[in-house]
C-alpha cells in the first residue's frame, strides 16, 4: 500500500511539473480533423 501511495505522489509530481513547464502551450482539445488542422502556407513559399 505504501508503494502505491508513493507511486501516485511521484506520478502526480511529474504530471504537475510537465503541466507547469509547458504553460499555455498544451492543447487539450483532443484530435482535430478538417480545416483546423491545415497550417497556412508561408507567404514566400513556392511550390
């Protein structure tokens, strides 16, 4: 039981560290399909 509690605390600490380190750059909205996945082409890009 103690190992389970320690494992949970370690996992929670790592998760919080990653969340705070990434800041607002994390996209938690799930999978995207359709037009919102298309990146606009660079203005000077040539085909």
